[in-house]
């Protein structure tokens, strides 16, 4: 009996065939090109260019390897549907993908689909797509989500509305969620825009990771927690976690009541948390992080600080706001959870200066961190940080910290588990021996572990 031959037809501008996962790099390139032209498409592994199904060997790690390759080398991030399909006794992998954040880059290069070819995108087209993406009409937060008005967390919604009305920035007579969300510009009929879902729906759009560490390194943690939910709910959880982790001292001023003074101003911590959620690159899928160390506390927000400016500019000068998520920041402004006039960093700095708390800001291409030093200033027995370091000259107090190379590499391995030694050499312009030394140190400390074989292996970061 002749073997049945299956065919999936021809490649098109939205359908791509690959013989096997040995063509992962080319597959990611095709996905970016298709997304930039059509916003959605399908890609098959185990199919010849002419559409003939030849099958793909699939083991326990095949689907994960595909997912990691897409996650590591396609930007902005997307979340494809990856599944197996059977044609007789042959199995293929189908990747269904979509995205509205054009231009997409594969291995740092933008491409465009023309017939069944993936051509490098010309600069004028790339710049036009960037301008459109940065426009509020094309931004991630203005796109329609899969969530509806019925998915709104009523507790978070009512709390928000109560605050917004109390401060006088909202005066809606009708408080029905559908009416309010429409007036706030965050709903289309019964569907919420992504901004509305991020703010008011307990879903996986937002993730918060919090941990306490025994020292000033991410080696031994004494507590670790992870939550998903609405921005408003997670912000409250983060602030409470910081409050519970802080040391407090008692001060008597001659009255019958005692004053409890925190080591880090609560208002400054709250401002940093709200800013972390409101200004982050939400579509990256990365978490906001709160990390409590022995000598300092850090609040990390995914998404690099805007090019051409520094935190000090917003602290010392009057500048126009740069909003990554204008719908979200505007909505939080109505409830006075944040101000929309580029004053957040200045308020953090002013509160810390008044309390004698040392604060620093630093960032890289992956995100932005606010670091509060513990046990600083008058009343805590020292003007040093708890790590024993002498205070910086006030004139340079807020210069960004140079993050240790181990931390930089660990952050990259957490974000891109398929990173190679060559990638790290190129990223930091360092030698192969330096890369090996740092990786060996991280492995010896138990901070990272290599999983899988040489070709399809990946890094697992244990304490990140």
C-alpha cells in the first residue's frame, strides 16, 4: 500500500514552511517579516517549501525550544500559540502568531514580507512604523484586549472611583463600569482596551515578583512571592510588602503620642512602585520587581529609561513628561495615584532628602531601578548606608550605579535563556575567558544552572 502524501499547499505572505527546527533562526526572521506586513500568520516545522509534510521529530523540549527562540530573538515580545498537528503518522509543529506593535525585529533587524521572501526593511518604512507605534492610536495600550467590562475587578474599580471623586478629578454621575470606562477612553463597546484591562482586571497582563535576601546579593532569599493581577491591586501589595519589610524607629517629641519613623519614606516608595507599573514596557511580559536586601531596597521596572535624558534632568529641571503608557498614566492622575507632569522622580528625591535617606537610580537596556538605602541619616546611628559605605558627595549623590558584571549577565540570562558565550562577548565587549569566569562563578554559587544539551540547551536562573 502506497504511503499517503499530505500537502499543505503553497507558502504565502502569511504562511511559512520550515523542514525542521534546525531552521529556527530563519523561522523567527520570517515571523517578524510577516508580522510587519500582516500582523498575523502561521509557521510550520516539518513541512518542505512546496508544502509536502515530511514530519518533525518532537521530544519533551521541542516546543519549549521554539518558544525560547522566539522569546529571545523577536522584539517586541509576542505570545504565540505553539502546538503539534498530526498528518497520518507524521507530526508537525504549528506556530500561530499575531502582534500589533510593528516594527518587529528578528535578531535586531527589521524585515518585511514580499510574496514568500523576507526582505530587510528600508529605513523610511522602519521610521514610519516607529512613529505610528509611538502614537497613542497605535500603541499597545490602545489596542482592544480579550477582556470585557464584565471582567473588571469591582473592588479595585470602586476604590479607584472613590479616590478619583474625592480628589475632585472625576465627577461622573453614572458610576456603571461601562459608562466610566467609555468616558475614560478605555473601552470599545463591551471590550476593554489593553490599558483598561491592565488597570482593572485580575489577569496575567501584570506580574509582580517580590523577594527578601539575606545579604546584598541574590544568593540566599528568606522570602519570595509572585502575583498577577490588576495594576491597582499589585501596587498595593508591593507597597505593603515594603512597609512590612522596613525597620521603624520610635521618636518622642514631648507629646503623649509617639512618632514611628520608617527607614525609607513610605511616600517615596509608593511613588516608585506606581511609576514602575505605570511607565513599564507592559508588552514585554516582564515583571515589576521589589527586592529587599540587607542594606538597600530596589524597585525594578522593565523598559529602559527614555533615550537622551537622565533621572537627574527630571529632578533638577522642569521638563515635559515622556509617557510610555499615556492612557494608564492619565487614569492614575485622575485618582491622584500619580501626577502626569514629570514630577515623580523629584517627589521621590525630595522625600528622601528630607528624611536623610540615600536614593539612587540606574538603568540598562532592559529596565530602570530605584534603589533606597536602609538605615541612613539622623536617628539611625549613622550617616552611612547599612552596608557601611560612606555617603556620596550630595552633588553627585544621584549618579547611576554601575551594575556589577555578574548582575548584568544574570539579568540577561533570565531574560534570554538561550544566550550564548558569543552573545555575551559581543554584548559587553569582553573576552571569552572573562565570560567563562563570570558564568563559572554564577554556577558555583548556585545562581544559574545549564539545562539541556549544547545545541538546544538554555540557562535557568535560580534566584532571579
